C-alpha cells in the first residue's frame, strides 16, 4: 500500500477545533501533568501532541513516530522516522501511548506484537489509547467505489478489534464524536490528495469519476459526524 501523507494536512483533523476537542476527550481519560511521558504512534504532523506540549509544557517532550516524515511536522515535539515495532523494542517507559487511526496498517501478527511491546513500555498506571474509525453506520462522505473500499477496510478493523480485546483483556470503550462542516470544494481537494487510506490505491480515473459523483450527490456544505471508537487499556 502507498503511504498515507495527507490525512492531517489541512483537513478537519488538523483544525484547531478538532484538536482542542480531541485533547479535552483525552483529558477525561488520563491525568496528565508536567512529568507525563507520551508516545504517539503514527503521529503524522504531530498536531495532537504538539497541542498537549503547549498546554502542559512537559519536562520531556512528547515523542511522535511515523514511517512518513512530513516537512511540516511540529517542532515542539521529538519526531522519529521509524516503525512502531522497531521503536518499541527499546522498551522506554511512557504514561500514555496513543495509537490513533493506525491499527489498519498492521497485519494481525504485527498488531499482536505491537500490543505486547506497548504493554511492556507502559509505566505503572500508564494507559494505551487506541482510536479507530467507527465500523458500523460510518458517516464519512463517499462515492460508490470509495464506500466499497472503506467498508472492506472497516470489516478488517472489526477483526483487529477482536485481536485487541483478546490481547489487552481489561479494556473499556467510548466514542469520540466530532461534527464536521466542510465545503464541497475543500472535501474534493481532500479526495484528490487521497486523505484516507481507502483512496490510496485507486487510479486517477476512479478518483475523477468519484469526484463527479460527490459533486452531484452532496450540497455545497457537507455536514456529518466523524466518530472514532476509543479503546482504553490501563496497566
């Protein structure tokens, strides 16, 4: 699969409102302070942990890892271009390991290894928070081919959720909901830039046909609720 580069590049996922609401959601699930150590797996441009660093001014800057090194990664965090499995073998300890919209890039065995290493990398009472797209009745605006690919991916995610449940045992579930309002023009740009993994392997012809479908299907302002399933594990 081609690498995903634009999921947090000028999308609602990179907006100040989204980041603020997401970090308020985090605050209700883990107590953070200046001494907290954070690892963000698949951090992208590190918008989330950068905002946390601005707020809490951690003594040790949050670490973000990703296999894609974007030029505009935030500068107030420590970024490392490295795979999660390789990095976690160092077994450094963290109070929060954040895995947001990343599990679908792992094989079943790879996910099990990731979870095993992540547990070993937690401080006492540390937490792993895993976020992934809601699999049932997902509201993300799609054209026909995009929806087919997305549903296939979401079915695979359900299998991965079972692996997480079997591996981590004591977990809890909540949802993070964000109300999106985006212009059709901007959403079309996001599709052109293949902002979501189900678009990555489509041909330019399929993308262009899909854009024509989006133009006729949706109003000038597209509104929907983006829902992430949050799986929480505490050591």
